[in-house]
C-alpha cells in the first residue's frame, strides 16, 4: 500500500518548469491503476476528500494542489497561470507518479478546464488513458458552443448570465478586494447551497482559504480572454466521460453536454442530480461513475 498522506502533508513534491514546488498527495494500492484528481477554483486538493477516500479502496489515487493553491507555491506573475504552464505541471505530476503507464484523469471546474488542453495526442494524450470531466468545459469548446446560432439564443443567454462572475474576475483590483473581504467566500457558500442534493451530508463543506480565493483569480485573467473569445478547439481521440450536474448554476447542463460533442471521438455523458459542488456533496455517486469508467476504458482496446 502507498502510505496515505496526513491531511495537509504532501507525500512528495514535484518541481515545475519555472521552479515552483507542487504538493502531491497519494493513497491506495501501489500496484493499482492510477487516477489523478485535479481540483478547480477556489479549491485545493481537499475538495476531493470524499471521492478520493472511496476510490482508494481499489485504485491508486493521486491529488495535487494546483500552483497558487494549498501547499503548492505561487507563481511570481500572471504569466505563471497560463494554460501551457498548467498542462506542463500536470505532465510533470504524471511523470513522477506513473512513469511507466498512462493514468486515468478526473477533474472539476478549473481543473477540468485546464485538463482539456492536455488531451490531444500532441500534448499529454499518450500519458492519459481516460478523462472524466465535471463542471469544466474546454474554453475553446465553450467559445464555439456560445457562437453556434443554430441552438437559439436562450441556452446561450442563460449560460452568459450564469457566468456573471467571470466579468467580475477580469476587472482589475475588484475581485481581490472582494476576496479579502470575504465576499467571494459568501458567493461560493451560496452556490454550494443552491439546489443542494437531499442526500448530501451536513458536513460536506469544503476546506479552502484566502490563498486559493485570491491567487486563482489570475487563472481567469491569464486564459479567458484569448481562449474563450478566439477559440481554437482541440480534437480529442481518447475516451472522455462528462459528468453533468443537472443543478449546476455555473456550467449549464446544455453547455456541459453540448460543448464537447463535436470535438470528442469517444464521448460518454452521464447526468447526476446535484449542483456545482456535487463531488463534495455526493462523493460516492461521483466515485462510482469514475470507477465504472476507469474499469471500462482500462479493459477496452
């Protein structure tokens, strides 16, 4: 068995191309297939606690704090949050934890957004066996979806309204002020409470801090204007599972399911009842869908 890291204590660190130390956490059987879980904004690796605990019964589970969050170091400038840096970080983590075999990749929110860029064969595709995405479409796929006039204006207008916070985050100075005064925390707490699943445990709050909330704003500034407004959608040939949270108020089900459809050769879409934070609120359900997809793709081809 890989010794499970104590909460907050990495099992190892991985050095990035620009010299940052990324905190990596591992648990589960050492000889099992490797599943890498990537968190989003404004979270750290702890958002996966419930899912990781379930999967680690029979899979080797790897999590890491994305640059700027948790126990990982902070880039010196906005350029350090660009997509190519994030993808390179993922590649270095995969090389460190599974140098001889491809991994199964699972990601949420901004973790999912960045991972789409890792999937093409000329990026990290040969090191990834399957990909499960939750509440984080590719910015390029989303950009094309938002421009598709055939679907009518209502779905696109609903998604633009749901993405109100993006416009806030692109404003200089204002989101940092909102973060330090706890306003963003309160908005996230409100989001977590909207249409909360009936079977979500009372203690399903996510551990996060000011570091994640403030630093992660740069993810939007470094990537959204160029990618969402001038999309260059990647083609993906490896198996992809999109988990659609039907009560997600930030990523509409129409966008989550529809954006990748034209660009993914082997796409599975699974709907589940829950909001944007369903991975923390219904971890057993999410883990079951991940495990089933890992088992199917591990034995196929």
